[in-house]
C-alpha cells in the first residue's frame, strides 16, 4: 500500500504570536504551498532524504549558502521526531501498533524559514501518514496538541498551537486558547470564519529574510515566564485584536480589519527587534495603501488591500524590485486535491 498525505503552509491573519500564551488568533491556510509525504510498507523503517537534507556540496561556499537558507536541520529530524511522538502517544493510549515497517519520502515547496509554517507542515503530513498507515484515529481537536508536542517536547522548539490547528482544520479559523478552557477539555475553542467576509489578501516573502521561529519565540517565552509586563500585557492586546477581528468578520465587516493588522505588527515591533529587511516588507505594502503584518515569525507578511487590481500589480512590482515575491493565497479547497 502506498499512500500520500499533504499539509499546507499557513499565514497568521491576526492575534499571533499570542497563541503560545493562552491568547486568541485567526489564521488561514495557504494552499499555494505544501509538504507531501509518501509512505509505503518496506522491510525496514527508512526515511529518505528530502530537498533540505543536503550532505554533498559542490564547494565550501555552496555549503555555507545552504546553511544560510535552510539552517542546520532538514526534514529528517522532523520526521524522526514525529514517528517517536506518534509511537509514544499510542503507547500512552494503550494502542498496539502492528509490526509492519515503512519507508517515508517527503517533498515540500514551502519557502524555507520565512514564517509560513513549513516545519509543522512536514510534521502534520507525516502524522497523517502514520495515522493512515496504522489505522489510528485521533480526535480532530486533539491532533494539533500531538503535532505541537513533536516540536516543543521532542525538538525543544518554542511554538504555539496556531500553526497546527490551521493545518489540521484548514480554511480560515478563529482560535481561543483560554488557559482554563484548555485545562478543562484539553484543547481550545476553534471555529471557522466566513471566508467571504475577509478582505482581499496577499502574501509577500523574501527568502533572504528567513529566521528560525525559535529565535523569536524562545526570547518571548523567557520574558513571559519572567513576568515581563510588556510581554504579558502585549499578549492580551494581541488576543484582543483577534477577538475584535472575529466580531467584524461575523457581522460582515471583515474588510475593516486592516487597521487591526497594522496595530498587530506595530505592537510586535515594540516587543522584539525586527530587521531592516523585514520592516521593508511591511512598509512597502503600507506605502502603497495596504495593511500589513507578519504572517509568522518573519520573512513573510500578510497584507490586506481594497481589491483594486492595479494596486495589487503596483504592490507586486514594488516587492519584486527588491527580490521579494507576492502571491495571492489560495484558501478554499482545490477540487482535485485529495488527502489519503
């Protein structure tokens, strides 16, 4: 049996990074990009190297260039950690897996380390493959918790639930990570939002502005844990932006969320240091009449505009002028797309 599973990139629309701090966010899937896992039975457990797992280079300069783009880690460690977390979870639940072995291959076209959740997409697609291969069911609201566990517990990467929730639920979702609610039921409150009420959106990203999510999140986490007042109050404010946006979308006024997106980034800029290149991504859109904020931890931004095609083309040209790329996100399901 050969099976294929897929998980997509995502963009945080509003409220991030409060998802890791019992806050609220709205996020949407970006079907333009995805990670695909191919899994089939084999005599041994094999993880095939993927496009990020280069071990041979034409030169020393090529190795340095690869590290700058991909970091020191590829997809293999993500898949290994996912297999372990899945196995541990089954043991904890008393699920006895059969003795079949498998080979896993992965492919991804998600831009690397620009805050579009490429790592969690590989993990999510791998988890789906393992669940299908062994016939294991995990309740939908609980699955993001297990996916997050791969990064936080197995790999020590600071992160929140937002990416995993949207990659499991897909489309566009409002998420409330209230501490008491999670303690009571084991997960947050997740609800789909009306896509038709969202403003016209774009994503712009630049490969050379990549930065690992752990750099931002680990600093914020340590400050939050120390009770840094600016960070603690900031997370409440981020959550408030998401709640206000939720109400606007629910009442058919979703095109009015642009100023909240601007405020979301402006608050982030007051809390953490942001590189000049990333600020340029933000300011390029704003200068041409769009509202902009980070899609994730940096390297990619999400923008809202008035829907004017000419404005979109001016935005595209302005981003391309300094090596960035602009896309219009595909959020709704593609008819020919099938999950195993």
